[in-house]
C-alpha cells in the first residue's frame, strides 16, 4: 500500500534518515575503506540489507507516495537495527491505524475515577496530561514538588515544554538529560500520527527555539513507549527524593494519561509523609470540570 497522508510520509522519511545516518557501516557488515561522503549507511546499503530496490528506499526517504508492503518496511526496520517499538512506529505510519487525533481541550474528558485516583495518590505526586501532552491537572504533592501548573499560561503547561524550558525543572532532576530524552522519545512515538496537528507543531517549534538539547535530539528521532523507571529529585526544601514513575493510559481513545510517582525508598516515603499533604486535585481548567472535581 502507499501512504496517502503526506504528513505520515514526511514523518516516516525523517525517521528513516535519522536511523540510517546513525548506523556504523562496519557494525552493519560493510567494509570501510577510504572516506565516506555520507554519515552512516548509504541508501543502497540499506536497500541491499532490506532486499528492496535502491529506488524504492530512496523514494521512501523522499516522502514520495510509493506503494510499499508491511513486509518490506519490516525488513527496512531490521536493516536499520530498529527496536520493536521503532518497528511498530514504522508500521503504524504505513497503516495510519493508531490513536485518534487529539480532540480534548480540558480535563472534562478524564474518567472520574482516574481523577480521584490522582488526587488520593497524595502525599506522593501524580498528574494528568491530555492527548497533546498538555497538563490537565496535578495533585497537591505534584504542585509542591514541580510547581503550580494553574499559574502558567496554557501554552506553557505542556509536560514537554516544562521539562525543556523551565529552569527549576532542569535543576530538580538529578538525571535531567536522561529523563528529558526519555520524555521526548515517548512524545515522538505517541504523537507520530499527528505530526501535522497545529497545536503540536506550535509546541515543538516553541520548545525547539528555547532548548538546544531538544533541537538536537528531535533530529535524532528517538522513539519509545512509556514505561516504568526511577529518577532522583534534588528538591531545594525537601532534599533528595528517589521516585519510581508509573504511567497509566485510558483505554477509551481520549489519549488522556496519568503518571504516578511512587517512593522508591523509605527515606523518600517518610519525607513525603512529613509534608502533611491532604488529597486534592488541582485542575488547570477548573471552569471546564464537572462539579465535585475541584
């Protein structure tokens, strides 16, 4: 089948170029003699490994609307040493089957139970984000640790925006570079089908202008699903906090998701309990919420 959507073709082309130029030719089994004019593999080398024509692969990188099978793209992904997640991204861009386009502009689309779960996760932090990664709301612990989203302009409430442009967040995470790159990779994978969305495009442009790391990593096209992990915060008032993050996504097609941070050691648990925080959910658009969620 041919990819009929030009945005998906451009997204696939950008991904293929980023992966091809990052591969060491010697590691892929090609002899390196003399100076190579291109970084990574040549297009004809990828085509040979994937058992497709050089013309077809070239047209894919040029975002042309050419017919290509899922089997052929799977071989291309293997030739480019893609992970399972990256291979799934390639196939999703081919089929166009994935999450629906972002449609929600506020937390009113969040299931009532999920909102209550976030609120009652206090004294450990938790928050809700929307399909465009905009901050929908946070519990009291998240507000204490990361700042109050409700005080920010709508354009600045995006989780990706905060991670890359907020000076406090950059110093809060002890492993900021690792966490920021992971977040970008999750964002890239989850929004790949909607790269032409004007709100997402504006956010990417805005963050790219503010952060040189974002600009560099965006061109490298990292992609991964959201998983559990551990991070350390160096909070200026509470001291070091070791937290495990646990993501949760709704299954109703809204694209709304929650993240829960769980104390990874007793010292962190004791520190959070000492704050005396009571369960509360702070929405970023309180006027749009049904009664009972404030």
